[in-house]
């Protein structure tokens, strides 16, 4: 974590369930370079990541 405050975050990656291929969250990148998952429900261990550009 960096000493700069997190002011602006944008979703950069979709988090999908490995088994069902359903959307379970997004990975956000903050203005200070930090990344953080935002889960739609509960956090999951068996996931795969899909860049936002590939999702369109």
C-alpha cells in the first residue's frame, strides 16, 4: 500500500467464477497504483481474471 490516499478507482479486470464462468466481482486500480478486488457477494478462491477490454 502506498502513502498516497485512494481517491479514484476504476475497474480494470472482471473476476469470474472458475466453475460457472459467472461474474463475481471486479478488480479495481486506484489513482495511487493500489489494486483491490470488489466482490459482488462473498469472496471466492477459485476464480479467473478477464481484462475489461476482452469483456466488451
